[in-house]
C-alpha cells in the first residue's frame, strides 16, 4: 500500500516538527486513522464509510481549533488588560516618584536654607548678647564711677561748708586759724579728686592771706573769704548738679540701649524657635517624601517586572497558539490528501471492476 506508506512518512515528519504543540482535547493519532482507513478499505467498506472516518477526524481538528481560538481570544484580552493595568501602575508610580522627588528636593532645600538662616540667627544672637553684656558691664562701671565721684563732690561741699563754719567761728572769736588750715587740706584733696584745682586756687590764696595777717586780720578780709567760699560752693554745687544730670542721661541712654538690645534678642530667640519648628517640619517632610519615593520606585520596578513576565507569558500563549494552529492545518492537509488518495483508489478499483466485468461477459 504505497499510498499509506507515503502518508505515514508525512505524519512522522509533521509530528517531529511539533512535538511540543498544545492539544486541548484527547490525543489524536494520524497513524490510527490511517490504519482504520486501511482496514475499512481491505474489508471492502463503502467509500462513505471510509470518508466518514476522515470527516470525523477533520471535524475533531476543526472543533479543537475553534475552542483554541476562543481560549486564545480570551488570553489576548487578558494580556491586553494586564498590559494596560501594569502600564497604568508603572505610569502612576513614575508620576508619584517624580512628584515626591520634586517635593523632596524642596524640603531638602528648605532644610538647608533654614539651617543656614539658623546659624546666621545664632551668630547675631551671640553678637547682641555680647553687646548687651558690654552695656551692662559699662553701666555697672559707670554706676561705680558715679557713686565714687558723687561722694567726692559731697566731700568737697562738706569741706567747704566746714570752712564756712570755721570762718564764722573765727569772726566770732571761738574758732582758730589752725582749724581752718586743717580743713583747707581736705579741700585741697577734694579739689584733686574732682579735678577742680583751678577753681580752688583763689580760695587757697585767700587762706594764705588770712594766715599772713594772723590775729590782726580784719572783718572785711574774713567777709571777702566767706564770699569766695560761697562762690566756690555754688560753682562746685553746679558742677555736681551737671555731673548728676549727665549721669542721669547716661543711665537713660544705657537703659534705652539695653531695652533695644533685649527686644532684638527676644525677636532673634522667637525667630530661632520658628526656624527650629520649620527645620523639624522640613525633616519630617524629608522622611515622608523619602518613604514615598522609595515606595514609588519599588512599585515601578515591581510592576515593570510583572509587565515583562506578562509579556513572556502572553508570548508563550501566542507561540503555542501559532504552533498548534499550524499543526492542525498540517493535520487537515494530510487528511485532505488522504481523502483524495482514497477517492482515487476507489476510482481505480471501480474502473478495474468495470474492465473485469466486461472481460467476463466477452469470455462467456
């Protein structure tokens, strides 16, 4: 049977090329179909019976192809949906990553800028604190100087008052020039203390004149010295008043400066606290946006991997479909070829029978 030997070779070659094709129904055997056809032909079965075997086989292949087409269409739809979903997830992750990185950069810049401002603020605060300490130290020193100089002015005025009292006693005869000499020494010392020796010169000259006159001093000389003492006292008192007023102005300026510096320090402290709060907020922002960025990046990478896996799986589906479809087409082609051969074989048998019948009639 050359016809079956040829078809058997084709089936073996077809099966060798598609060993891994996908079957969705029971395993078919082209060899078994050929054997069944051969049996029917040997048993002289009618042509329709033989062709029916091939038709059933062809219908089975077509039915399997239709089922596979439906499954493949579902797979294609699922693949497309998966592609769209993964692409949307990847794009969403990229957008989130872009936005979070932008916000992260802003937070990092804000933190650095706030840190720099805080350092400048701290330097300014230190500078003004040093200035305040200088003001307080100077004020304390000035206050000590004022107290000392005030005592010296008071001592000077007291010595002048004491000289006036002694001078009055001399006029009345119950005080002596030796007492006036002692008080004059005090006046000399206080004149040095308050830097007014030039103002005291006339009264010292007058004291020397009185001393030269001795007991014979007249009343007019005493009155003249008293007048000089009163003038001196008025001058020293005026100088003392000016010194007191000047000190009061200095104290007022010190207080004003101190108040201004304290206001600046308060403002700087409040500004430092605001900067610290801003710094903490920026740090919290960096933490949050870093976490968001890392999460978005992980999401992007994860979905990109899933997208590639889906592509590989869908490519496998497509390859299996194409291989199975090609295999079924080969099966249909073989069946069609077998059907043509069967028909040709039956035509040959039919012609042989006709010739034999004619020969038989001629013989008898």
